[in-house]
C-alpha cells in the first residue's frame, strides 16, 4: 500500500454495466437516492450551471490541486463513450478549472458531462453546447498546469465517496453516486418506486390525504399530537 | 399558557380577508414591503425554486423537525382554498422536506404554494406543475416521519414572524409577511405607491434627475457633499 | 491629500477609449481575464440577476453607506452615454439599493448597466427592461437617503480595485475590470487569444488530446506521473 | 393596530419575575432549552465575544437600522437593574453597533449584557470589563445616528422571537429566550432535569451504558438494528 | 453487497497499531499531513471547541441522522481504550448531538475524544473535563432518538474518508486521517520531517533566507521573476 | 504601463514614518478607523489566530497563487525592521500558506506580523512565539512553490486596498489600513479622539445618558420618535 496516491493515473477501471446505467438515466436523483436507502448524495452546494442539465454515466475521477487543471487533460485520454468526469480539489477552490475547450475535448473522447467540487467557466458556451456540468462554483478565473494530482483514484466530491466506475446521476435536485456493483439493483428499485408513486399521485390528486393513505393518524395520536380549536 | 407548543394542530384559524389578499396579489414584494413601512421581509436567502414563481395567500404554518416531514401531511388536512404553507424547522436543515407528491396533495386541498426555511426536491416537476415554492435550499435528500412538530402555531421563518392567517406574498425579490389585520390597509397603500411611481417613472425616463424630482440638492449640500473636478 | 474621501463627487473623469470599449465588448470575461494576465477579476459571488446579462462600459463609481442609496441619485447626474455604475458599500449589506426606477433614470442618462456589491430589487422588471445588473444579493428591502458616500472615487468592489473610467465587463462567468490605459492592449490580446482558440477547438473536437496539442506528456513524466493498470 | 412599529419606544414593559430570573441564571442554556421543550433557541451563529461569557436577565429590545446605532442610546434610558439589551437590525449588517462607551452607559443604568444580531467592537475592553456580549459579528466599523428604529417592540433576533420582558439566558452553548410567563415553570423544570442528570452522570461514569440506562436495546432491535462481526 | 448500510453495527474492527498511534500523537496535524503526502485532511470548518484541544486515536465511526443522536449511545458500547469517535450526519445539521453526559460515558468506556461534522453542546463542561472535541458547530439544541444510523461503517466526515480503525489526529490546525495500514510509516516519516525542521528553523532564525536554503533563486529567475526598484 | 503585474518584486518602497507608526500602535483599530473617517477597514472575516494578537507596522505586500506560497520566501528578503507582511491570493483559498518556519524567518529579518486573506497553520507554535497573525482561515494544508505572484505591488486584501508602505494596524476588532502619507495625521486624530473619550466614559459611568450628553432628544423628536406606555 502506497502512502501517497498523488501522481497516479489508473487506466483500466471496471465500469458499471451499460444497461444498468441506461436504466438509471430514466429516473430522477431524488428517486434514485430513495432507492439507494437514502445514502450516496452529494451536498446541496453542487448545482447545475444551467437549468435542466441532466447527466448519468460511469465516473472517471480526477483529483486536482488548487488553481491547477493539469489533470483534466490527463483525464481526457482515459474517457470512454458515456463517461462522466468527477473532479475534486485538494482544497476548496472556486477557480475555473473547466471551460468550453475542455468540454469539446471531453465530448470528442466520449465524455458526457462533468461533476466538479470547484469552479467552471464559459458557462454560456457550455449551455449552448448542452454539455451538462454540476459544480460548486462559477468563475472566469483560469488555472495553471504545474502540480500533479491523480486520475481514477477513489475520492470525496461534494461530501460523497466516488470510486472510478461508479454511476453518477445528476439533475436539478442534486448529484447521487451509485456504486457500480449496485447499479442494476438500484435501477430496479427506482423503477418500482416510480410505478408505486403513480398510484399515490393519482390518489393525492383526487384529494385523499397522506394521513389516510399512509395510515398515519394512529401513530400521530400515539406520539401525542393534539388538535385544538 | 403551555410551556411547550410542540405536538399541536390548531384547526380554526382566522384568515385574512379574501378581497384584501386578492388586491395584494397585484403588487410586487418590494412595493408591499415599502407599504408596510419596511418591515416584515424574510431574509434574502429565501429564493424561488424557478424563475418567475409568485404566490400570495393566507398562511398555514408548519413547524418541522430536522430530517422529518411528518407535519407536512398533517398540514395538508388543514388547507383551505388559497392557502400558502409556511414551514420552518427547529434547526437549520437543507433536507428535501417537500416534493411533487406533497405538491399534488396540497394543490388538491386548495394549497397555492409553499414558503419553507429548509430544502425541497423534485424541482423540475414542481416547475412543470407551476407550483410556486420559495425555499432556503434544494436537496434530493428524503426525510422520515418520526417526530412531532406543530401546525398553525406562530413561528419564525426566514427571520420573519409568521402567524397563521397572515398574508404571505413572494416573488423574485423575496418574501414578505403582512399581518392579517393590516392586509387591506397595506394593499391600499401599495396601490397608492404604485400609482405614484407611474408618474415618477415617466419623469425619470424623460431624463429628469432624482436629485431634482426629490429635491435632494439642498439637503446634500447641507450634509457637506462637495463637487470637485 | 485629504484624510477622508467621503462626501465627494468627482465630475470630470477620464474615460477609456470608446473604440477599445467596443472591441472589448465582443469578448467574454474569461478571455479578457486571461488577456489581462489573470488579474482584475471580481470574486465569484458577483452574479447576474438574470441569465444572459452582459455589460461592457466605462465605470462611474459609487460608494454607498449600509441601508442608504442616496449616492445613487447623485451618480445618475454624472453618467454619460455608455457608462456602467459600479457601486460598493462601506459594509456588507444586502439591502435593495437599486430597482426599476433608478434603472429607468440611469438608462435615460446614458447608463448601460450596474455592478454592485450589495443588493438590488425589482429583478423581474429589470429583466423585462433588459437592464444588466451584476450584484452580490437580491432583496426587496428598501433604503433611506440620509448619509453621504462618494461618487467617482477609487473603490474596492467584489474584491477588485475599480478606478472611475476603468472598463468593466461582465457576463455569466463574472465581472472583470480593465484599467482604462490598458483597454486597447487588452482588447487586442483578447482578440488574438480568441483567434488562437478557434484552431484549438477544431483539433480538440476532432479528438486530438490536449496532452499532445500542448506537449504535456514529457513534463508530466518528469513531474513523476505514473500510469498503472 | 398601527401598520408601522418603527419610531416607537415602549416605556412600561412587564418584566419576568426576579426570583425566577435568579433561579434560571443557575442553569446552562442547553438545560433550559430542554426544559422549555426544545424551543426558544437562537441560531448557532450567535456567539460570545469572549470565552466564558454568561448572562441572564429581562430583555429590553432594540430594532436597529443598518449602519446606525441611534436607538442604542434611546434604549439606555429604558434600562432597569438586571436588564439585558436584545438588539436586531432590519437587515443583516456586521457593523460595530456597540462598544465600550455604550457598555459603560448600559452598566451604569443597570444593564447586565447584550445580545445582538449584528456586530460589536472594542471587544478587548468589553472582555476586560467582563461585560457579556453575544453577537453575530465583530467589527471595528462605526455607525451613524440618522434613522429611527424602535425600543421594546417584539422582534426576531437570531431566528428567535423576543418580547420585551422575556428572560434571555446565554452561555458558551448559545442563547435561549424564555417567555416571561413561563420563567418560573422553566426554572423549576430545569432544576429537576439537573438533579436527574447528577444520578445519570454517576452511572455513566461508572461504565453503565446509555443503551441499558435508557432501555434502548429493544427499541433499537425493533427498528431493525443489526450487529455484525 | 448490501444496498443499504443503515442500521448496522460492526463489532470487530481492526485497529491501527497502538505503538504507531502513540508515535503519531507526538506530531502536529500539519506535520502528519505533509508526511502523508498532503492528503487525508478534513476541511477547515472542523474546529476545536476549546483552544489547545488535541486528540490521537483509533476511529470508531458513527453515521447519524439529522436531529437524532441515537447511534451515539450504540457507539459507546463499541469503544475500547484509546478510541476516538468520528461522527457524521446524513445531512448538514448543527444540532447538539453530544454533551457532557455522553462524554462521561465515552470516557468511562475508553473513548478519548470526538470528531463530529455536526454540533455539540455543554462546551464549558467538556472543556472543564478536558475532553477533546472537534466539530463543525456548537449548539445547545438537543436531539431525539428515533431513526437508525450505523456504527463502524466507512464514512465521509469533514470531506475526508474515514474507515473504522483509521488513526485520527486533531489539533489547533485541523483534523487528519491516517489509514491504519499506513500509521507506522507515516509516524516515521513525520519524525524524519520534524528532525529535519529543527535544523531549518535554526538557520532561518539566524537570518538565512529560504531563497538560499531551498536554492530557489535560479528557479524563480527561470520562471521570470523580475526585481525592480 | 505593463499589462501584467505578476512576477514582479519591488525592492525600494517608501515606508510610513516610524514615529507615526509608533504613535498609531498605541490606539485600537476602532479608534483609528474613526480617525480615518470610517474608511480603510478590512472585512470582518479577517480574524486573529490567537486572542490578544496585535500588530502595527509598515506593509510589505505579497500576491500569492492558490495552493502556492513561493512568494512568501521572496517577500522575506524584502523585510525591514518593523514590517508587516500583507498577503492576498488571486482566488479564495484556505490553504496553510504560512507556519512557524516562515514566522521564524520573517522575525529574523525584521518582520513583526502577518495579515493574510488565506490560511495559516502551526497556530499553536505561532501563539507560543507570540507572532501576531490575522487571517481568513486556519488550515494544516501545505502548499507548493510553482507559480509566480508578486511582492510589493498594490493589492486588495480583506476587501481593502493596501499599498506597500501603508501602515497596517490589527487587534481583536479587525484590521485597518492607513495610507503612509496620512499616518501622522491619523495618529494625531486618534489621540484626540481617545482623550475626548476619557471624559465621555466618566460621564456615562456616572449614569449620564448619551441622549443628553450628545443632545439627541430634539433630533429624535423631530425624526418622529414616539414614547408610549
């Protein structure tokens, strides 16, 4: 076991099953998060750079240094069709690590989106390209290429652990990470939840109360809820 | 006087006059806030979850516990046509207390919007439904149903005191609370302000200076303002 | 040298060359920031109040006091065609110092936008007017007119030094300040960068890697980057 | 009912019972908050300006305007022996509204501390005077005396509703507000809790587990907790 | 592989070598972080609740739910001599999950400190007990015992991955996590660094410049540094 | 005029008069800020790393890059007896740019303190050395030496403009910057203020009200203040 995982690029990573990824892409982040048992969510400061951005794919991870986007170029070579780049920095830093040139490169190599705890720029161009990005900041500030980070090591992004090859799904509600080995199981569970919700939505729309639909009245009374006039 | 107002649902609350609410709904939050004498505004971190969201109605208040949205279901039963749910949590918490199912239920029961110091999810669906929500956070994270809060007690939301039945108005500029007893008076005053502004806008558009229109030059000179070249 | 630059309005300020401003207006903030040598950028909390807002012009600076927008009216008189008002406050304050009436006045006097470390209101109206505003906050809260600040003194806004007459450019990526004396030089440099990027974008879109295009492989190896399987 | 409670000084306010205040002063904020039923706590950003600060007394409330401490002087006249000034501002503002001169004045008039959502200065002197202050900010920035606020109106401070005459207690754990009418009841309840805790502390110190002392094992098992090796 | 790691208590965890832990305890967090290769550090918002707090031990991890400290009691039973509890919550929450009673219990069972992304209370008592705590918040607000989390699962705390049995070291500079398998190696490396620093400190104290001691002048000149008068 | 002031070290800078600096060192930041006419203050997030830290001296400025403290070593050579290093970074970054080794070096070269918008580490050692530091963050995270910044250029630190040679004064209340040319004048004015305050403090301590001492009653009445019972 090495003491230091800086300066490393892992080339062969196992990726989640494509069919499972495709199935997961049909569900919202909130549904997937519930299907996961309410774990795996990034913190709410990870936001889309344009309304309606959505992504779902297998993670290629990048550890950056503050003010330095060198490893983004290294990561580009490791992309395969459908991959999502998940980038974190060794310190909080809002610099613009990513812009339309890198997006062009990522897309050409198969990349389908970016999740970054850090800043991005050229957001108007990225929106025009419909290249989905979820970030903790937007900043025009450029970066240098001077210090090594790593590609495809496990890392913490937005407060969530991401292993290379995990499925990353993001929409207006946030970003969730599904371990590769659980992708199919979570997709199936999400589907079941969604089917189940259709019926509930219909009943609620008809005016039925959650109090009755979920049989809450007795538990509430036991817990001591009192109605007063 | 009880020491504890947790676990209480107040059923019969006085609501602001419907005609006054309707009149208030014609004015912006900035205008109403001025008409109130510059009080009653929530803090600026209360933001619409989609651009253009607007709401105006009588408040049904909900006190939540962190990570727990049980009381939202209790509140649904207390809604009447035109009500706005105003929810606060006993601690800062960005969890997604509210999503499209609850919105469906609220709407079916007469609810016309939500103001919440806390998080919400399913924002894409809520925008599609055009169900207006003003919140302090967006998060996919779900909640449990385990601990009692209260419904229709006075509470502090976004730094403002809200009593059940107060009128709550929200737009892109923020959220303002109008005590029920003042609704008509504030609506009238807002109308007067708006009429007054039409004339001012015309004069300013024609190039007249505020310095002259508001007669500021003398006061500025007295205060010591110096012009230099 | 006076100890105190409060209560001062400087009338005759040198403005950046109009042709240089016009040329700068064709480039994005990220490009201009790079062309400046990566300096002059405001902090990322300075954000557009509506998506797509863009401004470029010569700065008229305003120092405000918390909760007080008196100096905004004084500034209106100093505007010339194409000017941008850059406002800062002597303390962090999110009050709505600016709304649609002032925007109407500024526009009538030649003002073409506002950059403010502070709050603004009437954002729906401002968006409808397409009057570009970049601010650190949005708030319906109004202000008084009681305490002197200054107009056209050097000030710090969003963490950047702004001298009256500097060129201020802002878009979705942020706000950058170009000293008047450098405007032409920066515009030329930005143009050169943009031409250069066209070629790069084409190569990256064709699948060429930044690693090869920028000759990074050797430097990365020297820095110790290791590829593992 | 007036639409506007700015510019008002209420002179005769009911104060909580002195004996109840004295009894409350013996307990920590965490204990009192529990005794209250877990309500009445200010947000955690309200912090002591020096370690070990502690206060307990009857509230005289002050509503300030941003950058303006005029009402602090008006409040000084309303103080009686043992009073605590509780100040809030109509907008978030970190200016130094209070320093050693006002502390000297407050103390001379009977004031025993300050709780302020806003800034204070002269903290070294205040610590030397052992004048307890809990604030949301520290700032050397001075204020003007130009705009009216109010004294002894109900207000929201640190997210909690404070009525004049309520008991305010603050220590290293935060600030809690006890409605005047509940002061004795809460003090008694706090005392009971503290006595109860003595026994618990002894048992825990002897190595007994909370799992056993609180009989949690069965409930945990029912909730589904699983032990694995 | 289970989809859900909520509701699990792992009893037998491997712990880092005691001698390695003891050696690590002699070094500061900054030194250990450097010895690790600049990884493993928690975010800077993790702060000691009293000046001078220091801890070093083997981690017992606890995943909490917002507003709920049930799992803290479950964790107490899993403690062995010298352990440090590392707690995170499924959502940002500043509630006081921990106070002097739990500290008494932890200490009685061998616990030697707490690192928590969340709030704590009774800080005066904890300081008096000299029970070291590093947290993201201080709050008097109590919690309930209603929802399951887990004990001794891998978790993310303060932005760092923590596995049960890892060594956690914390002082005024922050908190660092050393994987159990690397503890001895990092301790040795930290010792070497510290010995090396003694010599450097002496030379710097004598007025020698880092520019000369680290031979920076040539590299700086090559990078283009220019001295002007 | 150069477009780029990165990579520059200015060697000969004018320093404020030593006698004026010595006189300024006798006054608190709040007093100096008032004497300046309420300008020149850094933002309140600039805080001392240990209670009671105080510094006053002539500024040597350093512009850093994120994650990189190379320029600190360059700055050390430019120090003269009594200088204060004022450092800012081209982006918000909490890394530990400074620790006890650099403090040792700075002190040996005449440095008497540090003001930095950025992070520092070894705070326990720095406190033991009584080397005063005011920073925006504390972090154990180390930095690299790879990218040029500048020394002794004008820069913005904590929201205030600092020119090399300006006097910087910092204490528990914050940090204030006095332009070199104004140092003597501000010191004299601060002295006058302090003498004046002695008398006021005595009168307030005797129970006289600010309302009377400052003749506020009439102005308050004119502004519309109403006393009610």
